[in-house]
C-alpha cells in the first residue's frame, strides 16, 4: 500500500468516525448534558455548593459535598481547573478541593452518561465506584500530608466563602427534568427502546443511498467502526442547522430573545425527537417507528417549556441558554477534532501492538494506560471513543480503566496549571497519588473481570490500605501540626 493510499484511508476513517459519532452519540447524550451544565452555571448560586467545603466543615459533610459539586458542576475539562481554583481561593479545604479536582473530570454526569452509551454499564459502575472511593482517599491524604499549609490557607481565606445561598424549588424541578431527559435518551431499557407504533413515508431512493453510505463509511465492529445510516445523515444535517442558527439565537440570548432563538430551540426539539425514533429505509419508502424514548423526550420537552415559562424568570432563562451555548462552543470543536483524529489513528494502530503492551491485566499494562493518559491527553468525553477504539483493538479492560481514570487528571497542561494554583509540592504529590490509584484501579477491575474472587480482591485492598496507612502515620509523626493557640 502506497503513502497516498494510507492518506486516503486515514481521511476516510477520520470523517467516517466523526459522522458515526455525531449521528449515534451526540444528540440524546450530549445535548441535554450541555443544557444541564448551563442550568447549573446560570441558575445555581455558587455559595449554595461551596459553603460546605471549608476546612472546618465535618468530613462527613465536606467530602460528600465535594462529590456532589463535582458530579453536577464540572462538565468539561475546561471548567474543572478554574472551578478548583475558585473554591480553593474561597476557603475550601485542600482535601475536599482535591477530591473535587479528581472526581469532576472522571465521573461527572456527562462522562458517566457517555461512558455508558459507548462502553457499557459495567464500565460506568467501575468508573463511578473507583472514582468515588479513590477520590475521597486522595483528598484525605492530601489534607493530612499538607495539613500545616491547609491550616494557614484556611486562616487567610476569603470571608465571603461562608456566604449563604439557596436553590429555588423551580430550579430543582427544571434541572431534574433535564436529567430525566438525558436518562431517557441514554438508558438502554426495554420500555424505552421498544417500538409502540409506526408509519411509512413515501420517499424513493433511500435504500440506494444507504448502500452508498455503507461503501463510503466502513462498518467494522471489531475495530470500533460503526457506519452511518440514513437517519444519521438526517441528524447530522439537523445538527448543522442548529449550530448555524444558534450563533445568532443562543449566542445572543443574554441580550434577549430574538427570532433566531426560537428557530434554534425549535430545531433542537425536532432533532431530539428525530433522534429518538427508529428509521429503516427500504424500496420506495422510509419506515418510522415511534419508541418509548420518543414519548419520554416529548414529555420532558413539554414539562421544561411549562416550567421555564411559568416558574423561571425570563432573564434567568436567557442566561441559561447563553451559558449552555458557551459550553457547546468550548467543548464541541475539540470533540470534533478529537473524534476525527481517533478515526485517523485507527488506520495506523495495529491490534497486535495493543494486545502486546496492554492485552493482559499486568502491572506494565496498567502503567502503560496511565502513561498514555499523561502524554496523549484528549478533552473530556473524547477519551471515551479513544477507550472504545483500544477495547476493540484488544486492550484489556483493566488497563482501559486505568487510562480512563488517569487521562482527565494528568495531562501536562493540567499539571502546569495546578502548579500555579497550589504549588509544586502539592501538585506533584497529587499527580503521584492519581497515578498510583489509577494503576490500582486498573489492576482491581481487571482482576475482577478475569474472575478473581471478591474476597481475594478485598484482601489485596486491605493490605494496600494498611501499607498506605502506615506510611501516612509515619508522615504524621514526622510533621506534627503546629499549635493554633494565640
């Protein structure tokens, strides 16, 4: 095969992967999540989340609060570090703040939802549980190791951190419906995926068009290539129309509603409804099946419209739409580039390479997953299609979890920014802990996948925690906390 042939195959694979990604994963998963992120930013007072994260707050309050804030506030990697800097500046303890920093990119609602869609429910459970346990563990270790600095920081903290803030009931209902919309679009439950009625549209030539798509966009499940359907092309067209209208509609929503705002919102509703249907082209017609997902999407849209119109002020709705569009502008271009590159890389990566380095649940394989997460950073969510590609190429599920745990945390740019926020010593300690716990996560999950008894795994975890506790006790004895008496 010549260089030119490789280039053509790489471009074809890149554009095909991008088309399949946009058609299959973006709409019912990412669109609601972008609006959830915008709602949290525009409608939830910052003080209502951060006031529980102070160093003086009880651990049973501060760490669950950090997990909750991380779950709902951090949607893209672009927002995590500024939010971490903000809550740390306002007086959050180092422990809860670093728990937030770890958990936010690894297990926020968007990452978990998309992980479930692309990789399956077992990966969601593993990512959630491991991120939760080790996120709290990393925070507590950081608080113990640097408790002297943490105490000094608490004394200098901005007094406005203690400010009170409350979330209105209408906001809670509004965000809950958005979450329900996301779940209706992503959960693989029979009552959502089953068809309840159908009709046909007299459209000729779609079967030939589908044959053309099959030739242009390759389908190979073994390599993670999904192909594109006629419905997918329709959704991509609607998505493009939404993007064009949103520049003037949602992008200017903070200035007030205009006709492009209503055009954008109407197109978004139409796109989500079309995405919830099942379409099958045949000779001379297009069969359309209405699913339980369709009813869920329509019901959620009606409730959202009624709540926004009657219970939420117009200025707040405008701010919500603008913030949601801001997330789209920040994340979506990076997703497009990243997913395209995944398709290009797939052409050059040989399955035997992946199987050789990380095809088994070995220490080397899990370290390779962590190492790749450091030097080959991809924006939040792009690591999911990357992980899916590696899984299809033969990577063991243990190293894959190690990669998913490390990639959002340990990029070189994130490390440099974190140094500027909390200093070198704390940052490198944090990086070491993340690398350690990501590797342990991969080894544990991989051993469970390979059939190791849960009791044996519990013994390994217990031994690891005992060694870690002994080390922390030694550190505590060597660095006593200074007296705070005056």
